[in-house]
């Protein structure tokens, strides 16, 4: 564990000016970013007596091995630089108030010819409009079900849409008038787009105009004695009003504001946000975050507004979302110290003035109290859950350390699993758990070449070799060990792939680097750090424990590869499925952990996650191999011509029953290509009628 005294800046070397600082671990990974009015005063506080530090601060400074800083001129510059660094380095001790898969939104794919409405979770995309977020997916579906009566836009997938277009019949929603059925031509592309744009206008808050328009149309239909049409419009108006009732009116003056509240203790804080647009609550979300250092409410407000609205602005830039990322007004429980600088920065994100204030009376004060009650309730529920979760994870890591005889608790565990069907489509997965929790951004997938000759044990060895040779190469620690690995089976054929995002691994520390403080203006030269981006390379962060799915042979194979590469600080074990035995390399008997052991439960979860990830990749490859077209090998037949054939004939079976003349009549085809197609399908290629008038088929 690094000692903060070994990297403490020399007395007087830290400037007293305002700036932004960052702590890095021994592998060069940035673990915390902060800002201060006085860098000297703030940084010196981190090197005080460890016993007097906040628990999370103590953990951070003992994890770090370096500190760097950058002096800035204004508070707005500090806010911007702090946000940019947090976004770039994703420090583990910083809070990221990001939108992820927790909160579903309603997505409208305006970039398609026939836009689609759907419930969506994930990153924002260009050409798609988003509404929300909603606290629950069922709330979106319930609202959408009501609105489809008035705005019958398509909600089906592209595959379903194409299939019903081919068969010429709409789906059930088309028959019950909850879809205008553009797949079969009931409405044109422009008419369908008009329906979708009206739907978007309604969700954007222009509700009164649509209701008045429908009321006028209902009155006109009644005057024209079209009573069935008038009744339908009456029901549509009722559906719109029921949908509007689900968004409670909380402010009557059309306020565009976000209301923020906190509930906290010394270690954690819960945040709740209500999004009010047009006087109605349009969305709600909340987080519970760890405190890295003693933080009062004004500091929490400043950090939340910086991180949250910075993320919202980035999301708006990455998509065609027409909604403003920052509201006109933000209501908070207490004002931050630098409220003017923060308001200026947020105004720059919005493009117009943003106000930050504390509500004192009236409806806004009442709404702020409601949000505060929600934050307190969420915090109470979180502490009840987290108490059991933290205890179980701490006990699990301690039991693994004791059971396997490790020097320290395995804070980072990697697990490898192989998946195949009788030696075909062999793939491997590598999953990562940190502090007992899955870290999906570090997951990797491997394709195993020549796996039929290798077998499971050799496949495990190949994956371990590829993973750790990459680690050695990216940290600059590779030696002559393992020569010839560049020619081993499969090395060139299966570069790892990620699940759920970018790599965030780190490398090893340069043996020649001193503990002096380097100003941030100096270039990064530590191994494991990309000199162009200054970020850790892939595979540059080793695990404390490597788990392989299998028994003693698999564990021995993995340990032999690590020894071959000269890696001695990574423990290895195998977990056998049959009796859940833990095998250590070189040990004749397995380690038996109690069936009620938290350590065994954690190893099982890691192994099962590796199996899930491997079999998912295997199924993708197997499905791709099974669904490859019989026409792929036909010379001169590209994707466009294959699509033309399948669209015209509908299936390979009908195509096989066709003749040369029928295929040659399609656009872009000729007799030679038509004959090649039928030959590839094993069909006869004679013309439909022979020279003497008889059938040629």
C-alpha cells in the first residue's frame, strides 16, 4: 500500500493559486480529480495524519502514488477543466452523475423513413429524439398505450415492419387502429411522419393546442352529422387528458426548472431531481453516491450541477435531441460558494441565462420539500440494502484471501471461460470484478483459432498467454520470456473485444520513476500510459487473482503460462463445476470452501458471469455461421443482388424453384449470373422451354 509521505510535494512547491489537481495510482491510472481556490491549502490537507482523514479520503491517498496539478485563471475555467478531466479519465473515487441504463426514455427514430416509437435504455444516437427519463419502464408503456389511440405511429421493430410489408397484412395494432399501418401503405411516409411529429409536440408540452384542435374537429364532425367520427374524436380527447393527468401539475406558471434535493451522512449522499417542464413533472431520477472527503450541502450542489449538466450537454451534442440540456432555473437546497461562476458556466451550456436559487415560499418551496422527502426515503432504503451488501462483499474477499492463502484481499479478479459445441466456433471470455462487483467496461472476448487441435486446456493457456503478453507489451515490461508467442495458434486471429464501453485498465509502475511531484505540464512517460492520449492502455492493469473455469489441469496450464512470461504477482485458481472445488496449481488436493461461504458465492458469481459472457459470444458466432446465405459464394453476386433476389422470391426455396429466364429478368441480372445462382443452389439451369417445345424442367 503506497505511503502518502513518499509522494508528498516538497514544501513550498505547490502554488497558492486556484487550480485543478488529480491523484494517480502506481500504475498511472487517475483515481481522483478535484479543484480548489488554493491548491497549496487543499493538497496539504490530504497529507495530514491518516487517522484524522475521512475514511474514503484515507483510502484514496493510500491508493494513490502521484499527484499533479494545473493552475487556472478563473473559477469558470476550473469548473470546465475539472469536468473535462473527470470525463476523460473516469476516476474511480469521483462521482459521475451520468445517464445509463438505469432510467428508460421514450425514443423516436426521426432518422428513419417511417419513424418508430420505443422504450429505450442506452447511449444517445444521432437522428433520434428522446423524452424522459421516466422512473419506470411501465410508466412509458402505459403512457404510450394511451397515446397510440390518438397518434397511431408504428412501434414494431424493423424486422416485423419488413415482414408484414412482404405478406401484405398489418399486425394486430394495425387492426385495432393503434397503428396507421404504413407497412402496407395505409398512410404515406409523409402522413406517418406528420403523426409522429404531432406525438412529439404533445410530449414536448404543446398539449393545449392539440386538445383544442381535436375539440374543433369533434364539433365539426358533429355538425356534419358524422357521429361515429365525432365519438372517436371524443375518445381521443379523453385519452389525451388521461395521459396529461399522469404528469401532475405542480407549478401553474409554466415553469421550466429542475428541483434538486439531498439526503446525506458522513460517508454517502442521496440525490433526487424532479424535472419540471411547462409546470408539469416530466421526469424524475436519483442517485446514491460515496463521499471521498468531508462535503457539505453547498459543495454537493456544486459538484452535482457540474457533473450532471455537463453530461446532459454532452448527450445533447451526441444526438439530435431537441430538448434543452439545462433548464432556465435550478432550485437547490443551498447555494454553492461560487454560485455566480457556476451560473455563468451553465449559461454557456444552455446558450441563455440560467438561474440558481433556493425557493423560499409558495409552490416551489412545497415542491422542493417533496423532492427532499423522496431523497430521504431513497437514502434510507439504500442504507438498508448497502449494509448487507458491503458486509457480504467484504466477508467474501476476506474468505477468498484466507482460503487461498493470498497476501492480500483480491480486489481485482479476472475469470476465463471457454465455450464451444464439439470443438466448433470456439471462443473465450474474460470478465473482471473489482471490489466484488462486475466491471463490464473491462470485459474481453477471444476467438480461438485451431481450437479442435488445442482442446480446452490448451485453449485456456492460449487466452492467458494472449492476455498477459498484451499486458507486458503495454506496460513496457516484456522480456525474452515466452519467445515465439507471436506465432502461437490463434494469436493473430482473435483480438479481444469489449462489452459495454471502452477499456480502462492500467499498467505497472516504472521502476526508475522517483516519487517527486511532476507538474501537469510535463508529458506522461510512464509505462502503460499512451503518450498520445495520456490514458492507460488496454490490458495494462493486472488482476490480483486469475480464476479459470475448470479443475487442476486448467489451473496448471494458466500458472505455467504466467511462469513462462515471468509474472509472479498474480495468483491462479480453478473452479470446478461438479463439486464446486477450488484447485490451486501444484496442489494434489482441492481447497474446499464451505457451501455457505460468501467467498465461494462470489467465485461462483464470477465464474457464472464468465460463462454467460462466453456463451453469448459463442451463440452470436454460431448463429452467424448458420444463417450465412447459400448465395455468399456466387461470383458477381454482392449484397445488393442477394437482397434483390430474396425480396422478389421471398425465400431460397422459391428461388431454387425458379428458372434462368425468370431470374435473368430481374434488374441487374443476366443469363450467366442467373445460371450461377441456380448452380450454387443445386438446381437445374436449363431454360424453361427446350428447342423442340418440351419442358426443360
